[in-house]
């Protein structure tokens, strides 16, 4: 039996929802303030995934205010297949809940049908009579017409959970003669967990499982934390599986996670009519039907007609801000804002998917101010940029913005590199701050990682400008729901990027991001 490694979708892929059609699985995740929204991924074995599109890839589908705060936007989609169509319901926190549909999950998806239903984390399910129901955080249930966007009944309360905070992420399943209600509880931080209840009637009352939560890693030393927000799926061989979010915090207490909440996979067994899930392991046995996919090359040479679906931008990507045809084989970016510290800038990036990785881009800055940025939000980012004949590293941490290093560079293309390396928790033999400093001079040895910034000109050797502590680009410092995104930007004039290379350096497999 082959083994698979968790997470099956590393990097910022939170709130996963999955459905199966025949032998094909389709999965969607939250995308928050990023455009395009709601990545859609395909697999034949729940382990190997390839992004095939984004459900919200047109500006009219994704109205996000230009000044929307980070971690706004799209929350917790649910994907289902019913009556020959794919249905996706989700929340735009700036406007409400809506439904989009598609014949092909790769798209195009329809324009939104808006629902007058408050709450987040909506779910879709159809009963035996063909009625469509929507469950929401709370947990509440409403009968709806998903094509007209009308609420026909409710919402009615269903189950408040086991008493922990934030009962949310409801999913309803008809299994044999029971309706099962799966929810998340405890908040999406370290106290996260999965609980379940069941009823003979969709409207309830619901009986909680005697062993709730059926999954939680709270108050443990497991390397995977914050486990919750799950969805169930049955494989063609009859086995059951759960996709869920989790984090991989690193470093010393309180430990820091920088990649955001990722998608994990766990087997499910049924005991006395209840789902049972063992703790989520970093490595487990896969189900039959092992079906690897070819990973895309780590380097994007920008020689396609369109950007690959894995490329994302904060809030929007105006047509005039980027081009693949203006300079064939290059991604040309035009400045739309003069700083990364406020919304409205030109930025095209990809999720950081591996704790240890190296990201390099070849930039022709011309007379522009442009570079490579590692961002969590407008107040937390490290930038390696070129302007006025100099390469510099700029750190924005909360209210502080500072240039930490600068070197002259000749005119013409340069290669910009960010080298992200994890650091270990201090071993027992390191007992003093002095020893810690000597172990890694100038770097917090208990942080989650170290970010090195290098520049290469012509045929010369890379020059390291700075090494910065990764804790300041972590969720524990910045707060919010997202993870790091590493991308190309321009804040003055026009610049062009020849290629972008993103590859793991810590032995992890390359994920087929599209």
C-alpha cells in the first residue's frame, strides 16, 4: 500500500470542501482577499492534486472593495455535484452568501446568485424530494431555491455543538437512514476540532456523537495543529475520507505558522454508526487507486497565452496592470499604486507551499521600482526591490518600514532570490542567549524560518543583502486567516519579469499547482 504525506495541499489552502463524480475528486478552498477567487483542484486519489482553474475568475463574480482589509473577501466554499451540474456556495464577507454553477469544474462558472441569508460557511444539500437546503454557521438550516436565490423556509436552529466557541463549517450528509451534521468548533486556532451529530430527520433534533470531538489536536505536541473545518467523501472502493485544514507551526513557544492553514487528509472508519478519525499523521497509507500526476515545472517562463491559475493578486488584477503580450515571453507589470503598504498596488504572486524553498525571478526593471515581495498583508511584508541603480531589502513590520540593506547594481536584468530556511527549536545543549546568538549570529534561532535575500547581476555570483527573521511574517504576529504569498510587484513605472522559479529545498515533493 503506498504512503502519502500530509498536507496533501501545502500552503494557503484552508477550509477545504470536496466532492466525487465517478472516479474524479474536485476540491475548493477559501481565497480571502485574493483574485481570482476559490481555487478548483482535481485528483483521482485524494492525494495528488492539480489546480484546474478558479471558480471566481471574472471581476463581476468577485466584488471586493478596493480598500478591503486583509483576510476579507471569500470564506469557506462548499462544492457539490447534483443533477449533472457542479454547485458552489460561499461567502463574500463584503456582500453575503451566493451560489455559482458550472457544467465543467474547470470553468467557466456562472455569475453569482445572491442569497438573503446571514452567516458564513454555507453548505448545500438536497433531500429525497429534491428540495435544496443551506446550512450556515451557528448552526442553522434554510430551504432555498439556489437558482432564484430565494429563501423558502427558515433559517431554523439545528445544533449548537458541544458547547465550544464558534460552531461553524456545517456539512450535511445523507448516509443510510441517517442525516449526519459535521461541524467545526473551538475556533480555527489551536483549539480547533471536528464534531458530529445525527438525526433521522433533516430538520432535527440532532443527537451528538458520544466521543465528540471526533478529531482535535488541541493541547498536544503533534506537529500538525489547528485541525478542523472538515468535509467527508466516499471513495469508489467504499472507504471514507476526510479533508480538513491544519497548520504546521514551528520554532519555540508559542510556535509560529507562516504558510497559512493547509489541506490535510485522514481516513475515516465507522463504528456503531459514527465516524471515527485517528489523529492526523504526517504520513499515512493511501486508498486504492493511487494516481500520481506530473507536477508542473517549478519555473514559469510566461510563454502561455494566459497566466496559470495558481497566480493570485490582492483584491483585483486590473487589465491594464499586466500583460503577457506586450513583451512576449515576459510578464510586464504596470504600477497602479506607489507602495505595497496600502491596497491598490500591482502584485502577482503564488502561495508559499513549502517551509524550505528558494524563489527566484529575473527582472528587467528599466527605470521602474519593482521587485520580489514576501507578503502576509499590507503591514507585514519583506521586499527585495530594484530602483535608481540599487537593490535594497525593505521590511514592513506593523507601523515600522525600514530599508535594512542596499547595494548598487548595473543597468539591465537582475536575478532576485528569496531563500527560505527553517530553523530548529534550540537543542537542550543550548542554554543561554549568548549560545543561541553564536549558533546563528543575528538570527533568532527559535523562529519558524530565516529569509535570505540575494541579488545576482550578469554572470556574477549571488550577493546576500540580508537575512531576516520569519516570525514577523507569521500569522501569530500579523493575525488573520491567510498565509504567505511570494510575488512580483511594481510600484513605479513599468517593469518586466522574464521568469519566476519556485522550488522546495527541504526534500518535500513539488505540488502540481497549475
